[in-house]
C-alpha cells in the first residue's frame, strides 16, 4: 500500500506561480512512476506530468511544457510540481498519483485556482 498526501494548492493570479508537494508513505520502494494529474469542472482527469523512479525521466502534457516542472526528493519521499506562468485554464483539482507494477494510488487532491 502507498499513501499520498498533496499540499500547496491555493488561489493565484494569472502569471503567478505555485508549488505543489506530494508526500508518499508506505511501500514506496515499489513505486515505478509518480505523476500529477488534474481535473477541471466538467472535464476528464488528465495527465499533467510524470517522473520515473528509476532514472528520473520526465514527461509533460503539451499544455504545460515550458511552464511546469516535476521533480522528486527521494530523501523526503516527495514529488513536487513547480507551476509557473499560470493561466486561468490551469484551474483544476490536482492529484498526485503513484503507479507500481500492480496498483495505482491517488492522493485526495488539492485545488488550484488561477483568477484575478
């Protein structure tokens, strides 16, 4: 089992920045990939960014490339999402996701609202 707790969401003006954090606990050695997803009202949940546990390769949605950066701190058992140049269309609930060979785990989500 893996437990995930997100933090760092909030209200920010367009053009601003936020940093989301996801703290993992439990069977973290079994995690292959950690990701951030988001879901806006009335829309499907979509992948924002992912980082592999082995090698650290990353992947981003086209809509966030150049603005968002996913990173990890193994010592702190945490994954981060640095979000810069935020736009109103980035408004959503952001979820941390951990994938093992056999299971997928989700955090409870954190709200990000981009508005003036």
